[in-house]
C-alpha cells in the first residue's frame, strides 16, 4: 500500500513567519506533527511519503503514486485544502482526512472518501481494520478523549529537518480552563492528558538523532495544565536530558498566565531550557475577561505577571482580542498602552470570532448574531462571523489603529527595549554551532541589516536599538536581531490590512 501524506499550505499570516524564514534559509516554521504521528500509527510495511506543501509543491506524480492520500489541516488552511481535494479527486485517488478542520466541519467535506476524526488513538484503528476487510466507512468519530501514553514517536524520517526553523513535540492534550471563545476544550477536553517520561525521552532522542539542534516547540494546549506531574516527573527529566546532551534544544511552549504565580515552576522551566512562552492575555478589560470566562486572568496585575516571567529569562508572546460585548470605545487605547507597557514584543491582536463548537458559537447562534458559518482561522484578517455589540465601523477602525500603532517601527522597538531591559536569560553551556548553523546565523544577520536596517522605512529606530544593544547589552544582541527579523515579518503581514481603506474591510 502506498500512502501519501499531504499537509496543505498556510496563507501568509502572523504565525507563518514567511517573511522571516527566508532570512535564515528556512522554508517553514514547523513540521506537520499530526501527520508524522499518524504515519507512525500506520502499518510498518506500507510505503509512506510526506509532502508538506509549505516546503515542496504537490505534483500529479505524487498523487498518482498513492493508493490513498491522507490529509490533515487546520481551519486557516481551508483554501489550500479545497484545491488539494479537487486535484486528488480529478486523478481518481481516494482521500482519508482528519485533524481540526475536518473534525469541526465534517459536513462540508462529503466528497472525501473517509473522514477519520477526533483523536487518531481511537478512530484510526477501526478505520484500518475496516479497510483491511474491504468495509471502510465514510465517517469515524468519537466523543472520548484517550490516554496518550501509547501514542508512538512521530515518523521523523519522512521530513528533512533543515527545511524548518523549529521542531515540535507534544507532551499533553487538553486545558483545565474553559474560555468561551476557545475550541481547545471542544477538541481535546478539559482534563490534561499527558505522555510519560519514557515517551518524552524517546521523542527527544529521535529528534536529536536526526541531527536537530535548535528550537523545539512543546505544542501543548497548556503546558502547565498538570503542574504536579511537571514538577515531580517531566521537568526533572527534561533538565537531566538537556544537561546530559549539552543543551541542544531551546524550548518554547504555550501556558496560562498563572505560570507567573509559581516561582518554583518558572525556575524549573528555565533550567530545562525554556526561553519563550505564548500566553493568552486577551484583554486588560476585567469585564470582558469575566464575560469570556477567562477567570485565570482576572483580579491580578497582568503587567506585573508578564514582567515577572521576563525577569526569569522567559520571553512572553501573547494573544489579544478586541470585540467583546463589554468592550467600549476606550479598549483600543487600553490595549495599546498595555502591550507597550508590558514589553510583549510578539503581540498578536485579533478580532473576536466564534469558532465552530465553542460556547461562544452556541451563544451567538442562540442570540441570532451569527452572520456567516465560516471562521477563517486567520487571527488578523478583519473577518467577523457574528454581529458585535460595538458599532462595526468603530470596531474595525479601532482594531485597524491598534495594529497600525503597535507594529510601527517606533512602537515596536520601544517594546523591544522594554523587554531587553527586563529579560534575564539563564546561562547554559551549549554546543558550538555547526558550520551550516553558523552560516545561517550569518545570513540572518546580513539579511536583517539589508532589509530592516537599509531598505525598510523607520530604520532609524532599528539602528538606535542595534547600537545600544550591541554596546550596552551584548548578551541580548542575538535576541534583538531575532526580534528585528520578526518585526519585519509582522509589518509585512499587517501592511496588507492597515493599508486598505477601512470602508473596504466592512
């Protein structure tokens, strides 16, 4: 059996890092971890080939080689998914599909031969058994959330790691919180399910043995969802492994703001090699936080919490939202002020939308406020799938101004300056970079100087930070270069929106 695994293209979005990747000679940010894990669950005797369309083109020859094409995708990849499906059906090859997009919108993909939805640990085996018996059904789904202690190590031999800027590993699924707008609990439940230490060792060894050195993204819904297991088992194992291997990986993950409350946990994470964390801040408006059940963010000094994490050597990246029912006209200025004061350089601000299956979606449906069924998944494309309480024109204008302000060179480098003043990285003895890695770093610096320091408007702010960081905080200079490159990408993405007249976005 020949199995082609296809990962559709991402559009040019905030998290694609498309404009930054070329600086360091990479083609995509992250590999398709879900497909690689599914590949490891398929019969070993089957022939498997992966085409990540963010790295390579999908050819008709690839499709014709396959007996079945397996597709996995997120909502934001939907346009590419539809194009891929059309091509495959035209060539008469059968399709098996799963992942978040198909799980939340299965009725929109009737033309797919087999939908294997939810979590593959439960639904993939019945499909494979029926397929072997010649009785494969159209739909396989479940409402159960399996233990992931038997989930295999992803089949890393299917990818060329040099094409990516980061590798990925999943330790847990699920989140104990229940934010109204979030579909994580819809897909993965509220009880964090974790892998064991031996699985963690095996996955890190597999990535290490493939030659990877650099960033490793722990792609959990909420890495600190089970704090006791982290402290007792997982973080000690990570600390030991990293020390034994001479710290080959720098780690980033996603967590909730209550990380700032636990000094022991933060210290263990930094010792293990974590230097970045994404946190859903959402809004400084307490009423809006209460509205969306983001209770873990209420009744606290959010700026102080962020600064505490920065002080421990972990950079906070954060998500923000405008358009809550309780948002008033002053929310836009409040968001700008908070983002600037906190020193959160990578600040993703989006309009509130209601993903399928969320409590927010159900509420909007009950209140007859849904205006279209589709949710694009692009956090910064000005789309709205329900009628906001705020006047729509004012909401779009305010959001437009937030983006235009925080990613202007002046405001962006002010945040970089704030972050670098507070950021206190832990020292690790790491391996000397290889010649290819050193060459990529040199290319990154050279491209940064050319594109950001010479060709881009607002370059005076870049050069001020360049000089002050190089001479006053030389330890943080590599971080400054990285953030300057990120800023270039963010401005490229946001310019498509902020340069459009507001009237065209309504």
